C-alpha cells in the first residue's frame, strides 16, 4: 500500500510557508496541543480525515499528529485541495491522498485509501468519508470509535442516516456548536466568499444587485458583507421565518424567478439542489455571474446551462462563460463548486482556528469516551473552552457576575 498519493512532492516548501503563516495565528489549536502534548492522548489511534486540504486544515492534521495520532487524509472537494500544502503534509508524516482537479472517481478512490488504513476516528467535512465507510467498509464499522462532522450538509446527511437506523457509530456535529455556526458560517463565509469571487472575477461589488439564495447563517453573513460592499441585496428563501428576517435586515425578498431577471451576481448557499435552473437562466441579464458556496456542486443546474449554450469558454481561471443561443453570456465560478475554497483559500485563519479547535476537542472526546451510535452535539465545555481561549488569546477579559447578581438570577420574587 503506497503511503500517499499527491500531485507533486517537490512543492513542499511553498506549502510549509503557507502552513507556518496560518499556524502562528491559531491560538486555540495551539492551546489544545500544549495541554495534551506530554500525555499524547491519541497515541495508537489512527485518524482518517476528509477535509478541504489547505493550510489551516494542515494545522489541524499536524495538531492531531502532535497529540500522538497516525493521520491519513483525503480532500473533501476536487477543487479545494492545495497541492503544495499536501506536499508539506506528506513530508511531515501525514498520509495524504488528494490533488487539485482529481476526477469524481479518483476522489472516491482517495477516500478508500484513507479507509484502507482502518482509522478508529473519522474527521469529515460533508460526510462522504462516513458514508463511504458505511457503504463499502462494513468490516471496519465496529472498530470505528466515532467521528466528527464539520458542515451543515454533512450533518443533514448523518441525521438522515440516523433516522433510517443505519448509522453505526457516534458522530459529533461540530457544525451545531455555537463557536462554529455563529462565526465560521456567518463571518467565515461572509469573508471567504468575497475573497473567492473577487480573485476569480476582479469585478466591483458596489452598485450591483447581489442575489443570495439561502438565508441560513452562511447566507446571512454573505448578505451582510455584500451590503457593506455597496451591493443591493436580494434574498431568496423557502423558509418563511428566514425570509422575514432577511426583510427585517433590509434585504429585498422574492422568489428566484423574480431575482433571476434583476441579479448581476448570484450566490447559492442553500444545501439543496437545482436552486438556479433552466427557467432562471432564460431570463437572466447578459453578463450575470453565478457562484455557489453550498457544500456540493448541485445548487446551480450546470447541465441545463450547457444545454442552453451555443459556446462555452474559460474566460479566466475559475470562470467559465456560457454563451446562450440568443448571445447572452452567463459566467459560472469554479464549476459551481465552493467558490471560497476553489477560487480562494477558504475561511480566514482565525475563524478556522475556532472550527478546528472544536474538531480537535471532539476527536479527543471520542478517544476518551465510548458513545453509542447517534449524532451528538459538541460537549458544552468544549464549545465554551474554544471561544474562551479565543478571547484570552486576544487579551479580552470577560466581565464576571458578582455573587449578588448570580443570586438575583436564581430568584423569582422581585
Ligand atoms: N478551510 C478548511 N475547511 C474549510 C471549510 N469547511 N470552509 C471554509 N474554509 C475551510
């Protein structure tokens, strides 16, 4: 069994620079490692990961190693893997199976290479590793102590597995921790989407009509930042409370049919499929730009766009322009894959420090505790510890309630 499969091992120096830059800005990860380094609580444990393999993720994987684990990792999206980072990880002893631009078939082969190493703990982003383990590795399932899941779509899939009674081990939903969704989904996506969009297109946001499909935590963050850049924001939602919240936040709210004809820039973050489809392409303005920040590339119906086009060309890196029958041009970013990771570096470092602090804390929790199959919240102490450490690292002291205040809150007589 070959120890790794990556694009080019000679790229390690550039990968090292990126990782060192990130590492110095991840105090939460550093603190968790510092606490456990001497005892090496993960000694003898193999951790299998399916994550976006960029510099911050490398810091998580190296932290797992420092705590004693053997680590094998595959990329969680064919376009989010950074080859130089993978080269550095391999040099540091992580078994990496991934490269940017891998095909769908290669993507799943790489997940299998990770599972072939019989990991006891899985760290997943999108649930493909966990699903592949269930579908193709039945003999492995009883030996898996558990896993942790990073993202909304992954948690949705795991809950569906649990509801259908097929989930074979415990999974911790990092995504549902307050230290995750309040910051990563909102401020992380709110920044990284614009990083990817701007790098890919070099267009101005101000003065544009910016359509945000999905007003969950990620959509809220993107809408907030789009407004800050001077765009007029239109929100498309299926959930009435979220739609009303968008309205109260000052956005225009309508259905996609109406939004399609007025939008200049479109961003999907719904976690659902076919959010922008043929009837919408038919009414879009010439020059419309479409991107996705949902986990899978299913939100924009690429096949329909191709069907409607008489010509398709690569206008820039990460920009594909479709020329429709009547000459209108619609451009799709990063093939409809996560624009923030395919055309950028993903969320900012300080944000991933929190999210990966939760991942690392969850792995340690799974190593120390036997849990029955199910989807679990991150233990409250870990969630609180992550955000406290992040505050401490910034020199911010919390106000401590006085004894009288604590007592007051326990009383019901005024
Ligand atoms: N970097 C690594 N994982 C990421 C994620 N899930 N979202 C954004 N940036 C990331």
